[in-house]
């Protein structure tokens, strides 16, 4: 099993690449996992600095986001991703699995 942490410029670019690589397949009911894909987690925008809000939830200071749009993939397949990253402080993990190591399940 292989864990991939991916960072794209935006969600649309991510979806196109994930379809092209067989992570997602298009069906008449929408997107489905491709062959050998165990999990797809859409992380989205990653907050680096939390925003602040008043008691009515009005924004006092905007949050600061990391560049890009993130996904995590768990796959039986080896896939070459140009968008793969190796974060020092990941915001998500699969049951504590390290993203840079293959795991046996």
C-alpha cells in the first residue's frame, strides 16, 4: 500500500490529473475510485494562520492559507505524481501511516 500526499494549484486541476492517472474514474453517477485505490481524501485549502472572528462571526482578520489544494491518496498501485509533496508537519494521515513509506495491510 502506498500513501501519496499531493498539492495542486486548485481543485479543478487536481480532478483532471486524478482522472488522467486512474485514481478517479468517471461514471454515470459521478466520480468513483479507480482500480486499486483504497482512499481519496480531499484536504482542500490548508490553513497556516487561523483567522479571528468577533462574537457574531464577522471576520476580524482573514485566515492565511498555504499555496495549493491538497489531496491524500491510499493506493495499491504505484503512481507517478508530479504534484507529490513530503510535508514535515502533515495535516492528515491514514491511521498514523507515514506518507513516505509503503505499508502492508
